């Protein structure tokens, strides 16, 4: 029974450094931006950084990015010949510091006038893509773009690597940077423990009972939080990091529990003979969750401390994963067909007016997660045996995907 429940939860979630632009709507003519390498000499690192920065500036979505690589002296007032028709020039100069890092000078030019100039210091060369993210974030802020705090955050995902084997990986959102932070067992459902991303939770299925652990990312030190027969999953963490929503199955059937990490007290929030999983906070006193109490997985809500249950999604079939931000909810629904099988797309619903917007149109899309500011949605996209990270920018109505070249993703968080 224990493994049956584990597999059932996995079936709920599994149905379902090159950026691929998937959806672009309602976008007018954008000014052309060219990115130039102003380093003393062209290098493989300079070329790689150019690709990273070009991908980020595409995601910024304020420019029509000319991704042709060109070298031009950093202090030259004019663009290179191939970029002479670009309205904006973003130029960088990488200088190795001799200790494995870089000093990077960056400027943004418009019609030969300097709009932006900043010096960045990077201590570890393997974190080069985060330097690109910081530059793109600053240029976006300078030009008055929408919130992009999520661009600088780390992504945490579980990668299935073999029979009963998986890795937990910390990465950037483009997957250009990846670091395995836990390996050698069967792990699932990794979740950041706080906004600062210093710690994370995960479920170990290698123990006699499924057990949730908390791990410090810097030291690797871990401590057991709670175990349960059948299932133990941390599906959400409150904004202050003090409360967890857990799925536990001490009596065989999974239900949602509220867990206070300070007092170690747990409170049962649902009590149903079927399946209640994947709880998500909706403010301080309400949760959303997935349940099969209507025959197939769908999205419900309830107020903490009250028994009344409310169905909140009435469209779609097998609505089996969800994420919330204020009065917005994104969920996965099965529809149509994909290569002879089922297709799973993400939908956004406003709980204020019940308006529904479909966010994806191809592949099997799963495990949506809102950014902290609600501006973007991160998700897993499967096409055949290949997994990708998908990023949907709601404000500009664009979607991007970044392929995972090894393994298959099981869960993701940022």
C-alpha cells in the first residue's frame, strides 16, 4: 500500500543553455539591441558569455536582440560594422582576476550615447551565467521593465537518473549552471525552505518510512523533519518560512497537514477517504489542494480551522498540480492529444472573476510554480523522453524553454 500511494502521487505530477521562444503575442516593434564583446581578446569564455547574455536579454523582452557575435573595443564610440543598424549596443569587457573570477565592465549605448555603466565582480567562474542574469536584471530596471527578481534566483529540481535513483540539483533558470547537491539515493519533491534559498526540504524514499529532511545548501548538514507511512511530502512553505504544508499518509490515505517548524506541531487540515495532496498556501488562512473527491483530480480550497471544502476549478480533466499567488491560481489539466496520447497544458485562473487563460499549447507541462512577485511561472515541460524548464512571463505574454540534457525532471522549485 505504501508504494502504491507513492506511485499514485508521482502519477499526479508526471502526467504530463539554449532558449526556445514558444509563444509571442501582442508584441509591437521592439528596438534592436546588439551585444558586443569588448574584452582585450576574443575567447571561448567571451563567446559563451555572449550567448548567455543574449538569452537573458531575449527573456527581458524589451528589445529585438541581434545575437550575432562581434568584437569591438570596449571604449570605442561606434558599434561594430555588423551592428551599425542597432539602436542599442550592450558591450561587456571580461578581465580575469587571477583567482578564478572576473572583473566585468558593462555599458549600454543608444546612438553612441552612454545610458548605463557598471562594474561587476565575480569570484567564481562557474557562476558566470549568474553574472549575465545580474546584468540583464539591471538593464531591465534601467529601461523601466517589469519585475525580474526571479531571474537571479536559483532553481531546485529533482532529476531521475536511473531505477530508484535520483539527484537533487541546484541550477539557474536556463540550466547553464547545474550543481548536484544530493545524490546516491531515491529523492523527491525538493522545496526551498526560505526566500533566501539557504536551506531546502526534500523527501527521502530510501528510508524505511518516507522521511522529509531539511538541508543547508552551504554545509550539506541535514536533519529529519518528519516521517510517515505511505507518503511524506512538503508541498509549500509559508512566506515567513515557519509553516509547512505537508502531505502525509499515516493511516494509508494521504491528507494535508499544517506543520509548525518552531513547535514541531502538526495539524490535520483534510480528512478524506480518498486522496488529498499538494497543498498550497493562499494567504495566511486558506489553502488550495488537489483531491480526487469528485472522481478525478481537481483543485479545491478550504479555510484553515474550518471544515468546509470548496471546488475552485470547474474546467478541464485531471487537474493534478497547482500553484497560487494572491488571487491567481495556475493548474495543469489534461486535454486533447499529443502524439496519440494525452496532452497536459497549464491554465491560469483568477479566483476573483473565474477568468481562465491557457498558458501552454504543446508538450506535457507540469509542476507550475509562481515566482515570488507573481510575474512569472516556472514549470517542467516534457516532450517525449526530454525534459525542459519552462518560464512563462505573464506581463509580456511570452514563454521560453531550456532543455535538460541528462535525466528527467520530477519536481522543481525556485
